[in-house]
């Protein structure tokens, strides 16, 4: 079944408010607000667009002109590359990288990661019943998803999918659940190939929840890139014929236009006329990828403790989040970040002001979950480090 797809606007212009600081005064007095450029994570693009719309053309305290920030949706890797080559003042990233030298801010400042917002990663699909209607609420678990991507499950009416969806087998015939709807149809698989932080989190989730399947525990931004355990997602064969797409929009559009498909994307971006799977959590519940369920997942004190050290979750800390047993939580929930420079400059102080505004005024925008209070405190502490070092 062919389904509609609308691409979200990704370039935004905004004004920001600036809290007075000693480091700001040391740079200059009432400068013109710099033209701030951000680049990176498509995961957070809709959040950026909505947040920007709330204060476009507003006066910025401490500056002699109105603020202006643009954000280009690409990928986490592209955003950090842009920060490193100076074409962006901040990177949007779902997987901050403090070790890759090309990602270091061009101005020489220390890297700062700021938790920005939270959303679930959805496994979206487009599969119809015999009457041509979208099958809603298909239940999946990490083992099924791993087997789909590894080519072990190839049909939508596979026994494992039948069992997960409440069917029982009698006299070699499946009855109940979704058995009357799930078709004997090939599963077409999609993945991103653009240095995606979303992909990295999906790989970490699969490694943490499926033993002995070859998924790389540290994650991989390019799932289909090859076979080295130091670089790629899977040490064995992935499903043949995976459709490789260069960005999130292209991957969603592929699912929207192609019957029998499955892929992954941030839930707020998924059109309402596509299916999103209910995912089995560690508490034993199948949960839809909603903002409320995502908020529950990141609300534990363990997540706050992990963030305190450097402002972002390491691969190991993300794996702990993806396996924590929390009632009614959506397991594959991702925190997305701004990565910027600590060096004092007018540009970086503009980035700081933008980050502070997003944390104060934009939580819950565009279908994203609000940062819990304990994480918001950490985020504000991190934001204050941007542009703070002379």
C-alpha cells in the first residue's frame, strides 16, 4: 500500500535570550548577535524547528541585534564534522563523540555536550492485511528485530511474530491474535548509511538485548557498512537486499511508499498513516513509542548519575538504559544532545543562549518528551560551560 509522506522543514531562524555572565562581558559589550549555524541529527530537527518558531525575531538581552540561528538536518556524524571544520557553531547529535579528532571544535575549545530532549526510536512499518488496510499495533521484541535484520525472519507471518502477537498454533494452524491479518509476505528491510546516531543507538539496543547475535556492543553509525567488530554493527551476515538510505527522511519515505517494509526512525517524525511497532520492554510489557513512555524510561536516578560525569551517555550507559526494567517505559528511548565549544567567544555565547532557551522554553515540543527535572538540572549545568573558558 502506498502511503503519503511529508518532509519536515529543517532550516530554522530564531532569536535567543542571553543570561549575563562575566565571560560574556570579557568578550565584548553589546555585540551584534552572531549568525549561529547548527548542523546534525535529523532526530532532533523537528524539535529545533518548533523551538525556533517560538522566539523568531525576538530581542536578545545583551546583544545589539536580534538573534538568528539556523539548523540543517543531516546526521550526527555530519553535524560533528561541521563543528570540527568550522561550518557549524554547534552539532546536533544522538551519540556525542569526544575522541574523534575531526569532531573537535575548530576554535580549539573543549567539547561540551548538552542533553537537549528525549524521544523514542520507533520501528515503523508498512504492511497490510488481505483487505489492503494497514495492520496496526504489531508487537515486536529485540530478538525478532535482530532476526529480521540478520535475515533469519523473512515473512510477516513468521512463527515468532505470530507468537508475539498472541496467536496460538493448533493442528499446525495459527489462530487468534493477528493471525488472520499477518500476510505470508516478504519483509523488506531498510537502514541508514549516513553516520547516524539513531542507527548507533539501535545497534546498542540490539547488542544489549540479544545475546550471541554479533551486534557490536559499542554501537555503529553505519549498520550495513561491513564486518569489522571495531567499526561495524554485525560480525555475521545481515539480511540480503537491505535498502540503504542516506538519511532519515529517505528511510521514512521508503517505508511510506513500499508495501511490506520495516525500518527505524525517531517516533515524532513518523507519519500517522504508517504503523509503529509496540516494543517489548524489560518489565515484560509491549509498549508503543510515545513521549510519555519515553519520559518514564529516562526518569531513573541511574540515568542522571551517568549523565553527571560528562553530560552524555556512553555506549555502556545507553545499554543500561535499554535494558532497565521500568513499568510502562518504552525501552528504546534516546536522549539527543547539542555538542559545542567551551571557548569564550560571541558565537559560543550565542550558542549557549540558544541552548538555555531550548531547555527553558521548548521542552515537550514537536512530540518529544520533556527532560525529567533531574536531567534538566544537569543539562543547564552543561549549557553554562559553552563559551565559558577564556
